C-alpha cells in the first residue's frame, strides 16, 4: 500500500525514478526486458506530467499496457541468428562434427575417449577397439557421438 501512496503523492516523479532504476538494473542484469519496462515507466511519468488529472490506477494501466506491448514487440521482432565470423564460439564440440579420428581408448559399453587437438573428449557410440577409425556424427555438450568410419 505504501508504494501506491508514493505513486499517488509524487505522480510523474515516481515513474521517472522507477524508469531510471529499471534502466540501471538492465546494466546489472542484462536481458532486454528491463529496458522496455524502464522506457514504459518513463513514458508513463511524462504522461503524468502532461496530463495532471491522471489517477494512479490509470497510470498503472498505462504502464502495464506500454510494458506488455513493448516487451512482446521486442521478443517478436528482435534480431536472431545474425551471421557471425565465429559460429562455434560457444559450441566448441560442434566444430568437430563430420571429422574422422582414431580412438585413443576402446569404446566399451558405449563410452570411450578420443584426442582432438590438445583435449581428450569423451565419445559415445558402438563398441570398438582402440585405434579404430570413427566419424563424429553429433555432440551433446562435451560428449561426442561417433560411428564406425
């Protein structure tokens, strides 16, 4: 109830402060949602100054509608999947898919190991002897799925 009294007492100023606080929080907790909520609060504060007869329930409704519309629009139209010069930056194992390598350790009960570069990777596939040639067909995190080559 105190928050509603604060909004009612300070009107547009409370919305402006809340908007800038939300924008500042976006710097700490990035994700994009708080930006649009902050902008919605600032616009609501400006409307409260321009239309001084607005009651706090109407201001809350304006903020809610602006925040909801702007967040939904941002989630729908934000750019996704832009081409990059480093497509495997956070998917290191995916760059090995399609390569043929030799097993370091035999695959027993579906699990074994293989060396790629300076890293030893766990592999999953059919039981094979050490030294067998395998093709990497997929990756699940740090686990490579292989098949006999």
